[in-house]
C-alpha cells in the first residue's frame, strides 16, 4: 500500500503537469488533440484508479464517518487515505472540467487569452473557473446550449 502522503504528492504532481500541458495546448494547435486525450481521458482515468485505491485503503484502515452530515465527513476525512481520496477526487474532476473548457472554448472560437484565466481559476478554485468560462462563452455569443468540439 502506498502511503497517503506519497500518493497525495504523486497525484498532485501528475495533475499539475496535466494543467501545464493544457495551458500550453491553448496556444499550440498541433498539441491539442494529444493533450486533450491525456488531460481529458488518460490522466483522469489514472486519478480515478488512485482514488479508488486511496478510498479502499481508508476504509480498510478503519476510516469512520460518511457523507450524511458535516460531522460525518469530518470524521471520514480524519483518515489520511480517505482525505487523499477526497483530494484526488478534486484533481480528477477539475482536470476533466478544464479540458472541457479548453475543447469547448476553442471549438466555439473563443480566444485562448480568454480561456487561460478560466483554466487558472478552475485549477485553483474549480467551480469559479467553470463559471467564468460559461459567462465568457454566453456573453460573447459563442457558446450556446449546444456545444461544439
């Protein structure tokens, strides 16, 4: 079993490299397809496997708690493996959403210069970056209810 701190560091580093590649691909059309496969499929799938491993280790280690109250979540996250699983959950979904923002935004003809702050915000504070991307997309008229890739 990988120690929780090591798994946390490994997954954080892998996700950070994905985010860097995603930002570069905004300005490098030749890299987009491969990057989007990596950041939208491969890395989130890897992180999902790591998530399941961390969650299983937490539960096997006797993690207590659940999701039905804030107290239960606090008790669950008192276990390092369960807490690491929660962190990996954010890493996987934020990277997936960041890839969606990049693909959808580029496909809709939104400038990479407008998309970059959306990616930075999604990396730092996930839903705020998604909100900014949606506001930019709808306010420029380039993003409707249908999306283009």
